[in-house]
């Protein structure tokens, strides 16, 4: 894992994702992760780092997410019991195709009373690196403390119809054809219009943009996107191990 953050407009490498986010002192709350291109990787990295700081962590979803190996807690009571044995618990309902589905809203709310951190995958992207959300997306629970908006830099230079979830919404926003090749300005606009102005800022959420998949030459595109989104905070990550 690698992560970079800006300090006085200079990019610096961080030792942990929590350091890059400026969250080393954030010890209790609910975090929703939305967007595309690394939501699940972001959640599991955060869970690992919070657990290393002796925090009890629950991972869940308000949509669907891939199921990891291990015991799946399907009730709040099961979560409570498992947290006595291990620092990280995955909670949800069994779904098709190796995925888990959401608990009830009241159950997600109750998780905050038995865990220090609740990490929520609150959006879907069909494994594509970029997206613009539909009207019913993302599904951010009431009482969420902070929101992370993830975008995958592997989409840079890609053809819109091949690298964007909700491609028709991306086309409408950018006013381009399906064959359009995605550039930094496009991604910045997708994040700004699709997430920041529509969901985060009007609802007063504290949020940070994560520009993931910052391998090799993709970091330059990430810097450009962050510049276009300023002063909104952005970090760059390379969450998959090389």
C-alpha cells in the first residue's frame, strides 16, 4: 500500500492511509465509502489500520459487496459476539454471486453502539474504475460521520463506454460520445457534479476524495485532478500490493 497527501501544496508519501487522510486521531464513528475503483480495498485497508490501533471494526454495506473469507455476521447480536473474539467483523445478508447484501437501516445504526468504527460500502460500480451515480445512489446511511469518494486512475485514457459505470449518465454530464477517452478534467467533473455538489456538500458531510490506482504515470493525472478539485481535499493511493 502506498498513499500520498498534500502538505502546503507539496505531495508527500504517508506511512499509512490514516496518516494520508489526516485521521490518526479519528477513533470512533461511521465512514461511508462511495464511487468506483477501489471502495472495497479502501475499506479493508482502513479496517486493518483501525484494528492495529485497538479499535473494534465492523465492515458492512448498504448495497452489495464481495464477500471475504470467514464468518459472516447476519445479525447485530452475532456481530457483538464475534467482536469479543476478533477485531474486525463483516456484517450483512448472504446474497448471490459471492456477495453480501445490506442489513436493515436500524441494524446498521445499532452497529455504532457495539463497534468503534463502522465502515460502509455505500455504492456500486460493477468493478469499473469510474462512475456517475444514478438518482438512487449512493446509499449513505443517516448518521454517517465521514464520506470517502473513490475514483480509479486506471480509467485515465480509457474509452468512456468501457471504463465508466452508468456510462449514459457520464455521457450526459460530459456531453461527449461513448468513444470519448477519459481525461483528468472529466474525472474531476464527475466527482464534483456526481458526488461533491449533489451529496456531500449539501448534507454537510466531511469528505475526502481518494484517487486510487496511482501506479506509474497515473500519479500525474491524479495531481491534475486534485488541482482541479481544490480546495476540496484529495489523497492518492496505490492500495493493491505490487
